[in-house]
């Protein structure tokens, strides 16, 4: 495989786990195979506060290999490093955020690998939805007058959709 971070070990694990790429109808099924799908423990009245976590119900060795590929890619590959830093921007102080983002990158790499296997094409860095100048951001700053209730900045959230079918299109950016 030509995906950054994938060596012979990770490639063989992905190929062995997925097998025939046409047996999966969508990317969520592939993520479920690796245990990278999100689930939350809900216990009744506190279900609104449930925090989604990866289910870990899939193949542990595949999940480990994908995490290692994401770790290597986020440290050494230029394109994945840019994607990782874009996700990390403004969240550096959150506890455990680097690990969570690497798991997200691992899930994205698995989804890209499945799509490449299904379409029988090679990896292109544009599948990571990168731009040369950096991420698209919109920022609207508004200082309220002293008589208004809220003070500070007003932020606008933008949703960028990609025309590329290999990219997860539901990426939401805060600016």
C-alpha cells in the first residue's frame, strides 16, 4: 500500500482484515471491524451526558497497527503532519487530545485504505483534504457594548464539504 505510515506489517494486517473490499457497503462497517467505531455507555437518566469512545470490539492487532501508522505518519509524513496539526490547533491543552486525534487519523487511514482497495487506485495526499495555504477559516470578532449580556468573541462554525469521494466530508472547523 502507498499510504503514509503503512509498512509491510500494517499493510498485511489491513489486507488480511478487509479481504474482499466489496463485502463492506460503507466505511462505518470497516471501522466497526477494527473497533474504531464510536459508542457511548448510556445508563438511563444520564444518557445526555454520555461521552462517545471507540468501541474496541473489533480486531485489536489491526487497531494497534493503525494507531502506530497514525503515530508515525503524524510525526514523519508531511501531509499527515499538516492534517494532524490542523486538528490539534487550539486544543493543545486538552487532556489526552493527541492520542484521540491519532485514533481519528487511524480511522481515516483505514477508511482511505478500504476505498483504495475498492476502487483499485493508489494513494494521493489530496485524500486528506489538505490545502497548501492551510485550513479554510472564517472568524468574526464582535465586541459587545457594556449593556449587552454576553461579552467576548462570537465564533462562526463553517462546514467544508469536499468533492473528493475518498475524503470524510463531514469535517467541521471552528474559527
